[in-house]
């Protein structure tokens, strides 16, 4: 469950990235965040993994207010929110396997448990054959699937994806979307910032639209809101 109450984000230079956002997302919903470039999509997503604090209003994820957390709770919260970035943010010099195994070793998990977990994810996303390749040798589509696998490692209850299919052809975009839909059916709440109308049409979900920092449309509200 994600709750935003009258949320405003003001950047350091005074620019209002978001204004008066009221939004409720139930567990297991798949929500597309749409809007032109500069509308505030990334700003909204950053709030949800506590990369940005609201200047006004309240942001809650699973009942936890993200506005007043100490460092320890931020770390704990981030473990429960999987993030997929458009530019992947992978360790380019490391192998696919290590990119996925290293974050788990931090939790002192047994090597055999880590191996099973990583192999399963790689098979599901059809990149198992690349497990020993160095990331920088992979294509964009393969890298994006590694990034999706990494976001799924901790079985997060919220997944946030910023233009996850932006650099993918239709076939690879579909693989990523199949995986996200499968997770959402199992109860993971998913937010996807995207311009990709084909994806929105083919993989049904709730659609919200931002315009200059305002929420101007919500398919769940069946009409225009807040204009
Ligand atoms: N760190 C920042 N400082 C000032 N303005 C920013 C910053 N980050 C984003 N913005 C501005 O906030 C607005 C929304 O940005 P963003 O959320 O990245 O939009 P989108 O993801 O929809 O393209 C844009 O006008 C952008 O220039
Ligand atoms: Mg963006």
C-alpha cells in the first residue's frame, strides 16, 4: 500500500517538481506513471525509494512514513523496494552472476542458497547462458534483464521502474513486462514510469498522468482530477 497526501517536492533551485499529489495505490496494483518529459515521473518514483524527501505532505509505503526515518530504517526500507533504472546502474566490470550474488553476500547468506536464488532468476529472465559474461559485453536488452533480476533479489513488496523498457526492442520489453505482471499477480505493488503506449495497451494496468508536477488523470478515478 502506497499513500501520498498533498505531496509537494521543491528542488533546491526553487523549482516545484511535484504539487499537491494525492494518490493511493493498493497492494498488488500495477500502475503506469505517464506524462511528457519533465512532468515529474522520476521525481514521484524517487520519493518511493526514499531517494528524495517530500518538501510538504506525507509519503507512506506499507504504513511507514518515509518523511521521518533514520538511516537504519532507510536501509531497511530500501531492501523492500526493488528499483529498476533506465541506465541499469550495474557493476559493468563484474560478471552477471556477481552483480546478483554480491548484494546477497552482504546479508551473509549461504553460498549454495545464493547460487540457487541467482540461477532461478537468471533462468526466468532468459539470461542464464550469460551468467559468466562481464556486464559491459551484454546488449542493452540483456543488461536491462540483469537489472530486473537484481531488483527482484530481495523479493521486494514494492517495485519501482523508471522507463524500464525504454532501450528495449518489443520482444525484450515483453519479457520484462511478463515478469513484472507475474510479480504483481503475486501481490507486489509495481510502479512503472513509461512513454511506451504499446506496453500500456498490451499489459493492462492503472494509468496515471502527470503534467508539470500535477496529477491530471487517473484511470481508477475514471476522469480528470486536480486540474
Ligand atoms: N535536482 C533537480 N533540481 C532542479 N530541478 C529538477 C531536479 N530534478 C528534476 N528537476 C526538474 O523537475 C521536473 C520534473 O523532473 P522529472 O521528475 O525528472 O521528470 P520526468 O521524469 O517526468 O521527465 C523537470 O522540470 C526537471 O527539470
Ligand atoms: Mg524521468
